C-alpha cells in the first residue's frame, strides 16, 4: 500500500493534494465533492482586507450619507438595528465546511495593511479553522517605500497574526524578493509555519479604444510551475517550515516534481477551475502509478530528494541554469 | 418596571404610545409626521410587541385618503387602528373622519400640526390643519411638549375607547414633533393600566362580523337623517368628562395631573392668555417669570379643544381676569375671529347670558394670531401680548411676531426680553448637513439627558437647499425643566463647524457677553483672530468672547474620517463648554461611541476614540486682539446689480433676516419674480470643472448632464470675443452647422456645486495623459475671481439663433439657454438635468405644473428660485398646486389654453375686416412645428397686438386679453414617482386618457426622496426603503406599459446616463406629439445610497442590466403603418445582481439578510429578463400586430392646439 501521506503545517494529511483558495472553495457542495474526490485538505476562498474594511465602511457611509441635512428628509434609509454581516458569511461558511468535512480546513486572508483584518484572524480560529493562509498582496509603487519597508510590512503583519492565534499560519509569498531565502528565514522567525509559493500578481491589460486599464485574470499556464519548482528547491534546505506549491499544478507529473524539490503539498487551483473535482483521483492515480513504477514507498521518501542541497546539480537552480538555457536555445 | 428618563423627539413619543395601543396602522408619509409612521414600521419590522404581546402591522398607503380608508375599514372590523399625518394629509382624511366619528368609532389619529398650503406651501408647524378638521366630530386633544405628547397620546387612546368618540391627538409640527427633550417614558405597565381591556373587547364586539351581521353606512332620507345625526349627542356630552376621568387616572398612576383646561399663574391674575400647543409652554415660562417679578398674569392651557367644555373652561379661568387674550396659531380669513377665540368668546358670552356670576365684570376678550408656519414665538412676544393687555384699548385680532405694516395689526414687543433661567446652558452650533453636526448634537443631548441629572433639549433648523444645506442646532441643558419652546437668542456657547459660514451668517449675533466661541478653521491659534471679518472681530471684542479653534478637517483627515468631523467637534464642545466636568464628559463620549459604533466594528470605534483624543490635543484657545485687525468685511449677500425686490427682500431672506421683513414686502397672492437663484452666489463647490479646449471634442455632454446649469456651452460669432477677459477660453466651433463660429465651455464658478458629473460624462481624453479629460476638477478658490469675470462675459454673449441650428440634439440643445439654473437640488442630482433640458428645448413657451416633492422644493422653495427668463424676457411659468392633483392641475392649463385659443380664433374671424385678412389668415393657419415657425407666429401675434388698440370694437379688448393664447404653448406636468405612481396616479391616468395635449415628465427615483426614502410603487423588487425594510417583495409598477395600453399616449422610458441621444429625442418627440405624452426618466438619487458622482454610471448599469429598458412608443407611427414601439436599449449584458450590488439600497439587504436578498435578486433577474423579452416582442411585431397588442390607433389623438 503506497503511503501518500504528508505533513503540512504540523498536520498529517492523507495525501499532498490540497484544494487551493479559489471560487471553487467558496461553495460547500464543491468542498464536499473535493473531499470525496480525495484531496488531503482544503483552503477556503480568500477573504480580502477590503471586504472587511468595506463591509464596515460602506454600511457606515450608507447610514450617515446625507442624513440630517434637510428638514423633510433627516434620513433616507429605515433605521433598523442592522448588524452588517461583514465577515459573518465567511465565518459561517467556515463553520459549515468544518462540520461537513473531515479533512483539515484552512482559511485564507488577503490584504496588505495591518488593518482590522489581523484581529479577524482570531475569529477564524474560533470558527474552527485548522490553519491560516496569509496572502500579503502588496504592489510597491511608491519610490519612498524601500525594500526594507516592504519586508518589514510582511514581517509585522505575520507577527501580529501569529500572536493573535494558536493555529499555524502559512505565508503566501510573491516571488519578487531580492533574497527569498533571507526573507523566508526572517518570516519563519516571526512565526510562519509554512510558505505557499507563489502568489500570482494578476497583471492588468489596457483597452486601446476606451483608454482604460482593464482587469485581466488568466489562469496559470503549465510552464509556470518552474518558478515554484526552483524556489521550493532552494528554500527546502533553508527553512523548517512547510512548503506548499501553488502555481500551475495540472498533472501528476508536476506533483511529483514539486514533491521532489521539497514541497510538502501542492495546491490545486487552475485545474480545479477548469476540470473540477474529478481531476483529483486522476492526479492521485498518476502519482501512485509513478511512485509504484519507480518503487517509491511513500511521499515522505520522495520529498526533497532533488532540492538545492540534495540534487546532483545545484547549479541547475542557480545562475548556471541561465547560461545553459541560453546556450541550449541555439 | 421603573420609568426611564429618555431623550426623544415628539414624533417618537407619539409613535410609541400609538404603537403600543394599536393592532394596525395605515399611514402615508408627509412632513413633519413621517417620523411617527417610520418608528412604528421599524418596531413592527423588529418584531416589537404591543401591550397585548402581539406585533402591530403597519402599512404604507398610496395617499392619506387611502390611509384613512384603510384605518376606517380596520376599525370597522374590530382593530385598534391608528394613523399619523399632518397638513394636506389631514385634509385628505377628512371625509373618512366624518364617517369614523359618525359611526362612533374609537380611534386616535396622531397629528403633528402643520400649515396648510395657501399662497405657498410650508412644511412648518401651525394649527391650520387641525382647525380645518375641527368639524368632523373628532375630539381634539393638544399636547404642548414632548412629555405631554407621550402623556396625552395615552389619555387619547384610553378616552376614545370609553367615549366612542374618535380623537385627533395633536402637537406642533417641528417645534414638538422634532424637538428632542428629556422626558420620563411610560412603561408598558402604565399603558396597560390606562387602557381598559373591557372597552377593547367592547370595541371588537361592535365589529362587522358575518357571524353577527349588521348594516352600517346606509343612505338615509330627509325623514330620519336629522334625527339620526342628533342621536350621537349623549356621547359628545359625556366625552369631556371621560377625558378628565382618564387624566385623573393618569395623574394617580404617573403623578402628572392634567385637566381639560390647565390654569397656571397668579391666582388673582388680571391678565390671562388662552393658548394651546407648544406656544403655551413659552407663555407658561413667561408667566412664571413675570409673576416672580410681581405681576399678576396667568395662562389657561387648552388641552381638550373639541368637544369644547365651556363650563370647565369658565371654571379654569380666574375670576379676577380683566383682560383675556386668546392666541390662535392659525388664520381664518374673513371670520369674525380665529377658532379658539370664537370658542372662548362664545363660552364667556353664554356664561354671562345665562346669569353666570363668577366675574365681577365680564372680561374683555381679544384675539391674536402667532406662530404661523413655525414662526418664532418667544418670551419677548408673550411679554408683548401681556403689555398690550394693559392698554386702555388693546388691539383685537392682532398679530405678534411679525411686522404688519399693511393692516397694522401687529403689536410691539421688546426683542431683548428673556424669561429663561440664568443657569441653563444655551449652545448654538452652525454646521453643514454633510458634516454631521446635527447627529453629533443629538448624541450630546442623549449623553447629557440620559447619563446625568440634567434636563436637555435640542432643536434643529435646516435651510431649504438640498446641496450644501446649513444646519443650526439649538441645545439647552440645565437643572430645571425646560419649557423654552423657541430658538436660542442668547447663547453662552456658539460653535461654527465651517469657517466659510462666518463669511455668510452673523453667527455671533446670538452670543451672550462672555460667551465661548468654537471655530473649526485651518488657521492656527495665534493667527485665527486675524483671519476673521471685521464685523466678527468687533463682536468678539465688544462681547468679551473667548475664542477657541481646532482644525477638525486636518484631524479627521489624519484619522481617515473624511469630512465627518462630528466626533471631533462634539469632544471640543464638551471640553470647553463646562456643561460636564471634562474627564466625565470624555468618558461618556467614549461610552456613547462604543454604543453607537460597536456594531460597525472595532476599527470604527477605535478611529472615533482616536478622534476624541486628537480633538483634545488640537483644541486651543486663540489669542484675541484688543482691536480690529482685519481689512475685510463680509460680502453683500446679493450684488447691487440685482433687481430691487431681490436686494430688499430676497437678500434679507438669504441673510437669515427674513423674520424681520414686514408684511408690505410680501406679494399678497404668492406671486414671486422668477430667476432669483442667479443672485445667490453660494460658492459651495470646493472643486469646480476647468475646461481644456485642446482636448474637447465639442459634444456638449458636460453641459447636458449638469444638474445646476453651472457649466454651459456656447457657439457664437467671433466678433463677440471683442473685450473678452484675458483668461476667457474659446476655440473654433466644429461641425457644419457651426462653421465660422467660436466655441466655449464656461463654468459658473460660484454656482457649481462640485458634483463632477460633467467630468464623468466627458468622453474626451487627453492624448498625452489619459487620466485627464476635456473637463477636469480643480480647486475653486484660486480660479474663482477670474472665472467669475469670464462667466459674466460669457453670459453677455448672445444665445445662438435657435432657428439657425438643430436644437433637438444633444449638442444643439446645449447651445440653448437653460431657463432653469442653480437650483438647490442635491449635489449631483439625477432629476434636474431632465428638468433643465425641458427648459432649454421648450422653456420660452412652457407652462409647468409641478407636483409637490423634490422638484417643487428645488424648483420653488424661497428664498431664491431657479426658473428664469431669456433675453426677450420669456421663460417657463411655473406653479405647484398640490401633491395629489398635479396631472389634473396641468390638464387645467391645457383646457384653459385651448378654450382661450378657440375664443381668440372666433374673435379673429369676427374682427377679420377690422384687423385685416392679411394678418388674420396667417394667424389662423399658423401651426408651427419648428423654431422658425414659432418665431413667425410670435411676429404675427405682435402685429395683432399693434393693430388691436386701434380698433374700437369691444371685442378688440377681449381679443387682446387672449391674444397670447394664439401662440404655441408647451404644457408640462412634472413630478416624482410618489406622485405619478401613487398619490396622483388616478389623476394621471385620467389626464392621459383625456387625449389632450399635455406632456408628463416623471422624475423616477423609485422612492419618496423628498420625505426621506419611503417606498413607492416605483420602488424596485429587492430594494430596501422605509416601509420595505426587508426589501420590497413585489415588482415596481410598469407605469409606461400601463400608458402604452391606451394606444394614444406617447410614452418614453429614458435614462440620460445610458443614452443621452435617446433622451433628447424622446423629449422632442413627446412635445411635438399633439396628444398626451409620458416620459419616465430614471433619476439616480441620494436616497439610493450611491456615490452621486457616479450617478450616470448607475443609470447606465440600470439599463445594461435590464432593470430599466429604454423605449419609445409613438402612436404617430401606427398611422404610418409602423410599429409604434421602439426598443432603444440592447438586450441586458450585465447581470442584474451586479447593478444591485453597486447601490446600497439593494446592497444593504445583501449584507444584512443575505438569504432573503439572494431570493429577491433571483426574482428580480427573472422579472427583468421577462420584461425585456416582452418589450422586444412588442417592438418586433409589425404595425398591424402591434395594434392588436397594445390597442394603438383605436382612439383618436389630440384635441389640443
């Protein structure tokens, strides 16, 4: 019997396939189907900092907007004692998912400032989250903000959240740090129990007729798996924290590769959006078949066998690879 | 359960008792009573039980007539039913009131008494309405304060059950309905102890019930009607005693003893005032003060006005009285005296005639009027009345509080007199509606009233503009009960929350010597004094005022609070007013913040806590110099170039000195000059649009969408540029029609409100920097002077000849002069661009009937009005009749014009020889269809007017009087959805059915905007509104298709923000149609909970989502064999949900009740899809099929000229 189990954020998962945060995991039925299909854990859709802030702000604005300005209309909305739901639906979703499934359930928070959402982490813990995935999506545009400022922001947010909860916190990172290993070490010291590689920055498009920028969401392409592949290989020997690969996991082959470079789990997003839960057993079957064929006994055995330290060719993950790639093109 | 001390307003107090003692309420919103229905609806929605443990039901009806009918029906079937109303609303209830009383039905109507519209509408308080209903057979019980409202509402509900006489429980609109006062709240147990349950059972037993059937409401003949009418007498005879019995029961229970007539004052008073309502409280306070000074005066407070118990009245009146003055808060022109006066005179004469010997000598009785439309009635005026009574020949039928220099009825008084307690803290706050000043002050009253032993009172004055409205809060706090039912005239604390108001209003006029003055200003403490105008500096020095300053906007900005400076200014008030110890005050503010904002999240609480702390850090006492240092005086309120009436009268109103205007300054019949907004330069736009000619494509969309006609386009001869200011911008005009002309977009810098709709509408983008458009917002202050000069120059450029280009296009229409300008509508209003467009296209020949509502307020609320004239002196003539009758009112215009036209034609024929066939023939045959034809027709009529005086025949004078009716007229009937869909629908339907040539413009905001967001039948499925707190569960009425069903009505559904082209086309087609036309215009509104800057985008989303399909139905096409229905919008491309999520009226349900909201969203989507498909089916049918579907062509069209 092949042992596909893995350890992620201090928890034992039955296999390394984790349903990543996406619209798919917003729906309870989808999550049930994913559990039935065999995923080892699930990360709920992201709750955005703006949703928390806007939930309060919009309601506040609505209540105050233009009130007490005119004798005949001192207000424009019924003065019911509304409790704005704000984050409550997310918490309810989390509770429902926890009740419905037996696999670990992680919540996902997405933001870039130390706003009220940091405090919200403890509410997620109380609602039953087994862990948190923290996605600090910060696009640095201000020349006055130094790289150190950006890094400090990550560290401070993580520290604040880590202090607020007892459950493990995984940090989802962008690939653009000058020294990712240094950053990962620092974040580990701030309490990161794991890293999710990587956050994809959706790049806007522009419309040449309307002269407006337009949001453009495209799912990852299969070749994009190479980015996390490299960096997981480099980080695996550097950090003790768990590593999750989250980009372009489409086939069992990517799962194998990512485990080999050191991933503890692989998150499925694009392929679930495209193919739904039925893709999960296919991936597991493929992984199992490959391991059997190559006489691996367990995922643990496979994990990290080709990381930056264990590989026979460390240069492949370094500058040398660049040279080789250029030369091979000719 | 012990009774709580609470601070609430009169409306809430009345609603509380009514709700607790009722099963059903049927209401219709009308100021100032709307709050009562809203409270009841809120409690019902929250599931709050009444004293029987069940939750009353509240329904909003289509009119007050409907509400009264529903109440009547509910009463007849055994319910304890109530309603809330005022003014015209009460008048609409009168027919049912006769019925309810005639059937001896226990019921209570709660009325916040308000002026009735006569020469003008007024939303403010007096007793005109209740007096108009006094003959209905209802009992009338008057409350004079918020506490009395709660108490006497209870007595009313208790007494009516026993008396079987229905009650109007009334109190003064605004003064009591909106005054916030600390009172002792009655508990449910108190109410249960007052309401005799056996009487409730008896009431139910009289209900219509098929198990025990009766017939009520028969028709009677002369043989018995009279006797039957007299059969009620015993009930009315018993009623006063029953009321007193309930007052006694209440007194024993609660400790406050009332009588039908309560006397207060010296037991041997020689002068006594008779009054009722809040005015009696001011008299009471003055009487106490004067008697303490050794005078012998008194007051009889009339509680039960009907049935008037003469005997008890005489008993209450001290027999020492030498002169009795009866004060009426109403006017009954032509009567021998006002109603209460007449009752008192009758009572005293009957007493005297029947041998009553209580008085040594029958007192002299005089009557006076006071306080109409919430006119100030204060202690000084009361003193004036008592002083008048000392004269040998006091004036009778006098007025007090105004200067009547026409019929000389006014009496004098010394304005400086005061009877207020010296220890009362009196604070006045000047702010803007948008800065949260009123909300903060209501919060302060709650803190002081409910957290300390102090008594507290608050009253709030708003100006009549919806954009940039100024608020003045009057707050009193003290150890003694507060009876001062009037504004503060001597304040110990004055706050000005907006530095700009210093320039416009004499805020320190009210400051007592030694007062504290708190100013929100960017100026630092050491230089703030120097920034003030000379007059203000002088007042500070003369009165020894202490000046404190804070830069609240800077603090708010740092804390991310935007423009909401409420918490900051509130903290400053507590910190320096001394009303509470500073630390205690801060602690209580923070507790209040936690209570108010706790549910909005910790972040909101924290930012407000930070605001408190930061306010204290940034509050400083400012240095005050010993002499005036400023070189600057306040600017005049209007230009010296303004007409005399504007300078002498309007300017006084603008300055807030309207109370001082004499009667002679007022037009006697309510007729005012037009075009006065142009003289009121409000400068409320902090940012205004600036034109970039290099980017402009000359589409004129910016001017089209401007709600305030503050950005304008002109195409003109180059020669006009002679003497142009150096900074005046112009470019060569584009387009064949405009070849050789120059083109300009010009902003009215002092009239622009800074809404940015023009920028949003601008399609042109700067090629080098696409964030910039051809119109960009920039701070007003740096360009104010130059743009003022440019705008003055622009206004002198002649309007482009209307016959020389196509006016009926988006671009062309904006070269036409707007004859509706600078209204007081909201910043970014969605209605006024349509109204302005009508004025541009047809204004010089338009006659407008305007339903009461937003459009009648921004269109006709003094001091200044926006309808104006062109260079020839022509322009729209405008009037507002009522809310409910506007369609009929407008039809009346058409009937009159058509008849006069017919008569003029008859006279033309008759006088043909004398006038000359050369002129008569073209006059009779002239039927203009374009601007050139209209001009020609005007020339013919001008010639006719020249010839007629030379003709001796009497009919020449008659023809002269109707000659203008030969001109083509454009009759417009305008109003909101509350009018068109609800209260005025019956009339609108009839007018459309009449086939007459009228144009109806429905400004559809899908909610009652003017009265504060109540549901109408135009409110969409899923939208939250007052009376639809859980989201409206049924679709909005398809008014357009109901009119289409007639077949002969031109109907268009438009949304300027989606298709301005279709919009302009619809107006031109509708007006040209010789029959009834109906335009339903989507109007984004502040009540939607949207960013008004994005209003046009919301309009577009409404169309793109299928919520608001655009179409035109033109019956003329049927005659041409074409399908009259043209669907102008494409199939929905946006999910309805996306549109709904973008507006808080929908989104708040998605946030608060997600499951219900989701269900309503689904239903709304289905309905929208089906509606579009149905419209598409109609539009796809060929002309013949269309006739079958819609009935088009079945009726003849148009009988108008």
